[in-house]
């Protein structure tokens, strides 16, 4: 009876992967998109990536030192936030934009709510949406081959033709990490191989989005159009790397499917009926807010008293 026991809140799950190992694998999975982004857009893309990661890590470190909290930057979650934020930025963005976005993401989305696992929305997307609201012109100024250019989704909305193969391999305008479908899928395969994510959320997201666009886009079931919608913008990057964020997505199997379906519907609504041709970031953030309700409605019921026979 003299032994001292540590009492902590749930969930109590034992797993071979620590938080640091999980985040290291996510960083590994993001390397293909990062490398292609640097190759495609040049040195400024590399600068954005480095500045964004350093800003997020230093912000978390300084916050924890000032607030006399346990130092947690070694779990690499801040580095993942910084890299995702950079991959969601225009390649010609000023270096100070990821600094502002990183500070907002770490302090106001993550640390003020208790740190890793306690945030109510994806920190990287929170930072990106904050920048879009505050610096709309800079965050939508896309440059490719030295020429300011519209993204493929904007061109599609304007009735222009796009090259599907260019969209798949990434030879297009867009944010640093969203252009190459091949690089994103390769990274997703790495996470799937290590068991970091499963296909419930991405599959439900992609399938429901495709069905929604087929029904309500006005283009019917035009295969080329649907592939362009899937390959363009940040849908694939969002589906595999941000919608699957452990802290801001449901843990119940049914909840993951419902969450993915809602993501597809919300993204379709933004792309079909709003003034933007994109919509993935705001769709994910909006659905992050619904996660507690989704989990409550999809929580498996126990047998016994109060349960179902």
C-alpha cells in the first residue's frame, strides 16, 4: 500500500510508436512533396520550408520556457506543423509570412489549448487560414516560371482547359506542396505502410467529394473534370496529411467515415458555390469543430446496463 501510482487521464493505449516516432514518419512522408516543391519552384520554396519549421519550433520552445512548462519540441510535432504550413503557402511568399503563421499556429491554436493532442483544429491549417484572412492578396499570388498564373482550379472555373498530366506530375501553379499528385500519393503510401494512418478518412473524403461534384458541379460525370478536381488544389495533401491529424479527427471507426463524408461535402460546397475555387483548408477546419459531436454520435454502445442487448 506504500507504493505510489501515477494517475492520468485517458486514453491509456500502449503502442510501439511514440509521438516522436510518429511525427518522424510523417516528416519522412512529406519529403517527396517538399523535394518536388523545391525542385519545381526554386530556392524560395526551400527558404519558406526552413523558416516555417524554425519559427514553429522556436515559438513552442520559447513559450514553454516562459510558461515554465515541460519542453516538448523533441516530439517533432512543431516541426510537422511548420512543414505543413510551408507546403500550404505560395512559393513566392515573403519569408515573414510563415513566421507570423507559425507563431499563430503554435501559440493560439496549439499551446493555449494545452499543447499537442488538445488543439481543436489542425494548427498548420489554422495558421494558413489566419494568413489568408489577413494577407489575402499575398496568399493567393501564385507565380510559375516567373509569370503570375492562376491555379488549374481557377482556370477550370473560368472555363479554360487544363492539362491533366501536368496536374498529376505537378507541372502547374499552386502552393509549395500541393502540385504533384505523384509526390503526395508516394508520401501517403509511406504513412500507410507504417500504419500511421488508415484509409477510412481519406477514402470517405475522396469518394464523397467525387460524388458531390458529379451531382452538383454542373459538369455531370465528366471523368477528366473530376480527375482535375481531385488532382488540383490541396485536396490530396489535405485528405492524407491534415484531415487524418490524430488530435483533430474522430477516433471511432464510424466517426472517421462520417468525418470524411462531411469533408467531401463541405469541400464540394466551397468549390461549387463559393467565390473560391479551393476550399480544402476551411472545410477541414470547419469539420474539426464537429469532431466532438461526431464521436458522441458514433461511440460504440456497451453491453450491460444502459447498453444494447
